C-alpha cells in the first residue's frame, strides 16, 4: 500500500473517499436485511430459528462493519503515517531498508500526523486526508489482489472456446529503428 500511496496519491484519495462514503449505505443495507429477515421469521412464529438466525446475522453484521471501520479509521491512518515518515526520513537521513529505518519512519510519520491533526481549525482536514489516502491505498491493493486471483484461478477448467475480453496493453514496445529507416521501400514494410 505504501508504493501505491506514493505513486498515485490522488487516485488513492478518491478511492478511499468513495469507499468511506459508500460504506454507510452498505452497513445500513446489511442491518436492514437482518431486520427484515428477523421480522419475517417472527411473523412465521419460528421462534427457535429466529433466535439462531438473528444471533448469527447480528454477529456477522457487527463483525463485518467493525472490521471495515477498524481498517478505515486505524490501519489506513497508520499506513499513511508510515508513508509520510518514509518520505521525511529519506529527505533527512536516507533509507537503507533496515528495520531501524522503518521504525524511525513510522515514528516520524505518526508524530507529524499527530501534530497536523491537532491543529485547531484545519486538523480534521489532515485527519480525513490521511484516512482517505490510506483507505484508498488498501483498497487498490485489495482490488489488484482480486484481479490476480481472478486471472490465475482454475485456468484448466475454462473451456477452449472461452475467450476473455482483451484489455488494452499496459506496455507498448518501442518500434525497431532498423525497420523505420529512410529507405525508399519503408512504406512497403510491415511493422511487427
């Protein structure tokens, strides 16, 4: 997530902000589904099933919602603080890749982020930016992991007639300069 945060800060911010905003309706929908299922079971007078299902769904809802907001509020800001600290340590001391430098980066980032979020009028903006950027970096890594799983899961099960829609290539190789020479038959040559 740190590399994603450093290389693409604006997309990380936007993705994190959208994830945080969308999480509220998703949490509400989960709670409403639990309420609707419990109401249906209560109307059918299935008391034993009602207790088990509502207990299970309530535990599932609270776990999912709690884990998401724990990651969003605490882990995302810690990742942002680590990224900020790495930038500061590289500027001041240099980064040799040791655990001592990583620990110093985390401490420096936490101290600077704590100072910025404690500012009276604008501290909440720094807090929100750190939360959104960290959550966006985590979400981007999670989406890349899902894409990797989707591309590499069960390759032998696919039928030979199955063709996935091709995406545009990420890397376009450079043309061979020998083929692009100023010879008169350049127009007749076909590039590889």
